[in-house]
C-alpha cells in the first residue's frame, strides 16, 4: 500500500515545525555519519585552527547570568 505524497503547503505552521522536529530527531537517532562536502570540511578545519590559535572566545555562562540577573 503506498501513501499519498505529502504536500507541505497543506500543513499548518505548527504541523511543519512538528515535521521538522521529527526529521531532525530521525537524523539524530541514525547512527550513520552525515557526509561533509569538501567546502564544509575546509571551513571546519579553519575554525579549528582559529580555536587552537586564539583559544575559546565568548563569555562564560556564569558571567552571562550575572549580567542579566
């Protein structure tokens, strides 16, 4: 038995978000590694190089909480 094709435009915004969440969850539960393109791999390498050279950047979570609290 085949299913009718899904027409995303027929879904409400909430139904679309629910579908998106289910898709992400199915990818997360999959134990297969998603392939990277050469450009993605090069960008990751650049970011790792920056992190090794400069160290972590940003504000510690505890400081953020103090600033907003």
